[in-house]
C-alpha cells in the first residue's frame, strides 16, 4: 500500500495517539493499562504510537546510548504484544520536528505553577527521589506531552490511570489555543471545538480495563524502577517466581480473605475464565481451604499462556535492528506528513505563518 492509499484509508477512521517513554522493557502494567487496548483499536482506528525518546532525557540525559537501545526494545515489545506496523504508525518523538515547535508555543499557554501542580509530576519526583535536583526539562516534558498528542489531533488517547492528569493538561491547552487563536467560545462543549473552527480537537482519555496494576510488592504501581514488574519478556520460571512474591498479608488457607488485594487484581486481569474468577473469589472470601500459593500458581499459568505468543513474536526480532529501523523509518515518514499538516494550521491560526514550508524526509535517510 502506498502513502496516498494509507492516508486515504486512515482519513475515514477516528484517530488515536498514545505511546511510551523508553525507560526499559514493557511489562504487564503497560499491557493491561494501554497496550491491550491499542491492539484492539488498530483494527478500527487510525493509530499513532509514539516512542517518546526525548522524554527519557529528563532523568537520563547522561545515558544516550541506553535510551537509544531502549527505544528499539520498546518497538520489539510493541510488535510482540500484537501491534501491526501495517495497521499502526510507530514513530520516534525525536524525528518529528513539529512536536518541538508546538512544545515551545504551548509553553506560552500554560502558567508555570499550573505545570508544577500536575499530580503525575509530583508523584514521579517522589517515586524517583529527585528532590530539588531535577532539570528544567523535567517539568517541561509535561508540556511536551501536550505537543506529542496535539501534533496528531487525535480524538482519543489510551492511557493508564496515572497519565490522566497529563491528558487533562493537554485538553486545557487545546481549549485555550482554540479560544485564543481560533475564536472558539470558551464555553463551547469539547466536542464542538473543531466544527467551530478550532485547530485542535479536545481529546478524551481512554483508560484501560486496569487503570493501575499493582506490582508484585502489593504496594506500589508496577514499575521497572521499583523492581516489582513482570516483563513481557520474562521466561515462565521467572514469571512464576515473581507471582509467588505477591504480598497479601493473609496467614492461612482457612482465613477469610479480602479480594480487594493485589493478588485478586491479577486474578481478574489475567485469568480469562470469568466463572473461575468468581469461584476463586467466593472460596477466598469464605476461607474455604484455598491458599494464596494455589491461586498464585493459577495466575502464573494464565500469565505465561498470555505471554507465550508475545515472546515468540519478540524472538523473531532479536538481533534484527534492521527490521526495527525499517518500521521506525516508515512510521516517522507518515507521522511527519500528519504532524506538518497540524503545524501549518497552528502557525496560520497563531499568526506565525509567513510562507509555506515542506519537510524533506528522504526515503534513503538513516535514523
């Protein structure tokens, strides 16, 4: 399919955008929070998935080689999870100049204290123990996320629960831009902005079926940095070992248990038989001679069944950076066409358009 046919097909579909910062391998929290939904949506929507490699520099600017490697690993994980590059556009943030131009413009639309009030930023500063040592780029990346999204003018953004505050700031920017530069009434309903002449739709959050998966420590959100994650590339024995670490605080198999714990979040997320899930919840609540260990074995088996085809797809990409680069090169080319259309409209609305520009993106260029 050529580029013109691809864009014509995509134009008839509702567009979504979401993505990942390359901080390492993807894990089950990514799967239930967003990636599973992406795999479903790619068949019905025009999907753009960003590898936000510039954002990784906010805390690892001294490790560019690691960030580059992690960027390629994320693409492998996405393909493993079921993202089809023939159906979806996977691209690198650093290769789309529009994002960086809009970041600067959007920064003028947000008060500095509004950016710092973002609860997700506050949580990251605490979890990563950044104190007062973080760079100016760290809060700026929250503005950059607004540009990541709005550069592609999506209607929806699949996110985990913790990313909803970032999206709310994006929605504020879209409303403010449309009001300030396009004359959209500030009392207009979100769904009316484009039909009233706004450049940007006000995107909605699409939270996954599990907005915030607990890590195996049973206390914190699953995270590589906290050492409580099950990665999609973990072999079966490693998955079993990690699942057995899930903390519940229950003492015995005859003790009535509270199913509002981390273990049963895994039961509900990964055991596909709804009847079996309800049976386990009933036995556990009554303390009917069913131990945590037995349930953990069932969970581990279900997770390994889920991961087996993913790991097979991932194995086919091991050592094949050339294939990964081809996927990215094609995705970046399409992403730039879409983003440049957005930028042209934004520049005209904001009085920044003096003459037409064309982004040259050679088919032979090397990323």
